[in-house]
C-alpha cells in the first residue's frame, strides 16, 4: 500500500497548484490527510458512499472512488464546484497511478527475492517475468552490499538514489545486514567495469551515508534464471573475502582464486592437513619476527635479496631464518613446491580460524 506520507505530499502539491483542498479516507472511514472539515459528518458520508457510483455528492462535498484495479482502495473528497469536479477526477487519476506504480514495484521486488532464493519453478520464472515486463535475456549481475548496521535505511536509500534512473535495475533486501543490487549490464561491460561500479557504491556509502560496507559481486548471468547463481557467488565472495583479504572492501567472485577452493573444504580434512604439515605447531604460535619474514618472502615472490633488503637484515640472516623454519616444518620456502604447500597451509589455517569463530 502507498504510504500515507506519499499521499499527503501529493495532495499538498495539487492544492498548491489548484487551490482545491482534498481529503482522503480509507475504506473504514479513517481520515489519513489533515482534518479541515467536520470529521464526523465526513465519516458518515464516506460510509454511505462505499458501494455507490464513481462520483457522488453529499452536503456540498464531492466524493470520488480511488481504485486499485477493480477494488476500492480510498475515497477522495473536496468541496463542490466546477473546478473541484475536474481537479477531483485528475487527482483520482494521479492517486491510482501511484497505487499502480507502487503495486508493480512491490510485485517486482517480491519476484526478485524469490528468484534469488530459488523459490520459483523454471516455468514460473519466465511467466512472471513476462507479466512484469522484465527482459529474460538481459545480462545481469548480483551485487551484495553488507552494512555494519542492521536495517541500514540510509544506505538502502543511497543505493536506490544512485540507480534510480534505470527501471531495469532491482534493489532489495534479503536479511537485516545485506542490500542486494541486481544490475542490468550493457554488452560491452566487463569485470573491470563491475569493479568500478562496486567501488563507486562503496565511496558513496562511506561519504554520504556514513556506512562502512563490504561489497561483493558474482559472475554475469546471461538470462534471468541464472541470476540466482550470481547472487550465490556474491555470497561466497563476501565470506571468502573476509577470510583471506579482510583489508579489501570490494571483491569479485572471479578473483577469489584458491581461496574459493579452500572455502569448500570440510573442517576435519583441514585439521588433518594442518597436522601433517605443522605437526601440531600452528603458525599462529610463531613469533612476530618469523611471521613477518614468511609474509615478506611471499610478497616478494621468494626473492631472497629483495626480502632481506625490505626487512633491513643481512641476506645470511634471512637464510638462517628460512633454514630454521625448514627444520620446524620440513618445508624449504626457497623451493617452489614447498612454498606452495606452505602458502596453502597458511590459508587453510585462516579458514579454520574463521569457521571456528563462526561456530
């Protein structure tokens, strides 16, 4: 149902232009606009009018039916007069257009939610999309915007204002902490363009809505039935990003790399793997010097000279540290295969820690 405030604002603008003062009642006779006449008399007239004609006159007032399709939704009233009759009929058309637009938006929002959650049969997807005039073969991608505040209405309105000009973009909420944008794309838009859109949203939300957010998006869906896949991928990207790249506030499913594989591993298998590599001595127990050395060595692509330079230590000191680590784990980080194993093990440890805290 259209909000009372929207109706009040609409009638206020009409009054400013026409000079005609309107009142709107619900079907049970409740006045939802400011009272400017005797309320009790109007309520009696409204109740008489409910099952009558499109326009009726009682006690020097016109009453108009405002319908939602064939169903009576509101009753509009104003003082009698030639201009009042014309303006009343025009106002009815305006209110019915508002109701129709609101209903279509509600229907589309409901459709998109059920589409994302896989609550629709395949035949229903295409039938309902056709009725709602939604193109079934447009390129679309799902963005998930996670806000720190639950039910962040400011962030939601900011996103809606950013994409208000496009009738083919859908913005909805699935839970208290996430806003979903299903955006229609042009044929030439690429992964790089999607990243720019996500970064622009993050900047707007951080500056205008004062909302710290994380944004993830899935792969492009080439038809309507695959949009739910893009949504699920955005969910995965959001979770994987928290584990392996917590410093990034924008991440795509396509960029997850090996983190996506690790995220799907069962915890018992992870624990077995870590026990085999570290023999019960988790990297979380390493001292800060050892951890800094390992991370810097990986950041420099296993380059000993560059790592020692950036750590401000002698090359032999770095070699000593790497030898010490080899004795502890049996893995020589200067050997590519051992370095890969160690890197994966570190990622598995991060994944395990995250999953255990979630539990």
